[in-house]
C-alpha cells in the first residue's frame, strides 16, 4: 500500500526578522488568522526570524500589510 500525503501549494513566504514563534505579536496574528481562516499557514524558524508560509496570496498580502504597519509604528516612535 502506498501512502500519499496532500502537499499544499505555497504561494509565498514572509520572514519576520528578529521574531520567534513565541513572540506575542506573532501569536496574536496567528490566533486571528486561525479564527478567520481555519489555520492554513505554516511556521518555521528561519535564519533571521520566524518564517510564515502561505497557501493563499490574499493571506500573504494581509500579513505583509500588518507587518508594514507595525514597522512604520516602530520607526515613528
């Protein structure tokens, strides 16, 4: 018997530099994402921070805009 596992297509990856998977901001975003979408993201530890892989382009764009807003807030503070 041959076992096959479903491989989801990855449309993009964002690496959040300097953040771990336990980062409170990242945890909040993950919980929000799972509440809205059912958890269709993957997390891994990258070279500079946490990598988030997306199966939907719209999800990736939403996370990227959130990240950009957070960075803007850091720079102006």
